[in-house]
């Protein structure tokens, strides 16, 4: 069963009651919330995701709730609870769905040590994956959204999971988080894409989520072999340009962007060395999505 | 050959180091510190010379390992660069001078 199969009232009932057991790639999240913003966001963004049995195992137990104080009437807020604890400060209530997304990211990056978790977007074509590590603002989510709207499969927008045994990328297809100018850029680039309502004045500015493509969600169990490591950088007006990046420097970038590289010790080192050895590595500057996608399509054609 | 009074340098044990080389650049993980470092060609070759030797080497010994030419051990520019690399290795815990 997928989320879209659940009648609206049943989805709301599960969220408000025992919890919705939502599978996202290799993990199951038990989500509880009475907030309409959560029900609406889950219904829109996770429509294609599998719903696990109500009594089944869940990796993460999260809840989004309004604090029970007078403030809820004047300046409503939302808390993210993980196993009943509050790892973060509350946010304005209109940011509830964004907080769920950030919270689920945190669940994975802080706990999924069965993988090497890299702060990187990743997309796939013909079984080969591009890893796009980048600092906030580098344009990786925009590039990722552009690529998946032109036929690349979404593996992950934010957290790329590397299998410790094989070095393969384990998909975690979830909504793509677009910020500020990227929201309209993707609207213009792909008018048919499904975007949630933007929320403004978050710590990241304005944020809107793009629904992951149905095909990417359905193929969430298909891993991909890393073939390219590309450090993107958006620069308005710049021509799309790939510049070779040495493997040693690419290694250091990946290590710097990995949440749990240190947790894995030598195993993490060997895994990154394996991934880098098998990948062509580049720095990539771009100013227009169409040009950027053409460069990536060329990479795939010549693989 | 090196003067016996010159300090001899020894790397941490081979077991404590994981490293890879791609086109003359190296990444090195030091198991003792848990840190990973990016090394340029000279630093990588110095580390490799120390690891291969398995014993203490003077700066002149290292220079001779890097370049088989007879003049390497007296090339002051090379020797100074190796000294600099060794100082950095000491700071990073990758190598240290042996007690005299």
C-alpha cells in the first residue's frame, strides 16, 4: 500500500493516532501528528511511498506537535519529537512540514551508521550514480531537481547513503528541498513538477519541497554504482563547465561532507577510496539548468 | 650515507596508516589520531620512504630514497623541503624523530 491509497481521513487518523509507518528507502519512519500541515504535506509529497503495516517495525519514532502553552494561540509553534525527546528548538507552526523533513534528515544522518552517510545529492542513469556533494547554497538541490525532471532517477536530494559492503548508493528518494530563487527556477524549468507551498522566513530563507518522481520512489530498492563525483557551484550567468578534480581532493571533499566518516574508521577510509577510485571527479560551475543537464547527459552517454 | 649524529625519523607503524595514491597525490589516514590528511607528491613520497624503510632515516637518507642520483643527499633545496615535511608530519603525528 502507498500513501495515495489511504483515504484522506484514514491518513489523518493514523497520523493523529497510532502513527503512519512510512517507508523511505531503507528506513521506516513512524510519524505522528495532529497538524494539518503535516497531513497535507505527507499526502502531497509522499503519495507514492510505501505505507508499512500499523504494528510493524519502525526505525524512527517521530512526532510533530504544538506546545501546550498560551503561546499556541498567539504565535503558534511546532516541536519535533524523537522518541519523545526534543532535539531541536521549536519553529513557527507554518514550518511544520519543513521541520519534519529536516528532522527526518537528522534521524538518518545521526543514526544510520549501517551506511556511510554523505551530505550530497545523488542521481542515477543506466545504473550509474552521480554524487553531488556541496555546501549549502552551492546549487546541488537545484541541479538535482533539474536532472530528475529530465530523466535522471532521484537517489537522494540531501543524504547519499553508501553501502559499506559494496560501495553502492542506496536510494533514499524523498522530497527535494528547494530554497529561495531555486523555487521559481524549477517552476519555470519544469512547469509540470509538483511543488508544495513555499514557507518563508525559515533559517534557510524561503523553502518549498518538490515531490520525488514516482519512478524514483518505486525503484527505491535499486542501488546504483558511483561513477561520477561532481562538486557543483551555481554562479549566475556562468557557462556550464566541468573541470577535472583530482581523486585525492575528491576523497577529502567526500570525507568532509560525510556525517559519520569518523564513526567507521578505517572501513570508512577504504570505502571512500573504493568510491573515488571508480569515479571520474569534477568541479562543475553552471549558470543555467538546461546547459547543466546537457553536460550531465554527455557524461552518461560517454560512460 | 647519513651522519650518525643527524636526527633519524621514523613513521608511525605501517599498521597505523592507511593510504592511497592517485597521480602523485596521497590521502593518508592515521589510525592513532583518527585523522585523514591530503599529501602532495613530496610529502607522500617522504611518508612512503619512511614506511618502506621500517627504521629511522635521516633527512639525507630520505632524499636518497626519493632520488637515486648521487647529488640528492646534498641538494640543499630538497633537504630543506624534506625537513619541512617532517616537521609537519611531527605535528600531525605521522612521524617523529628517534631518541638519540
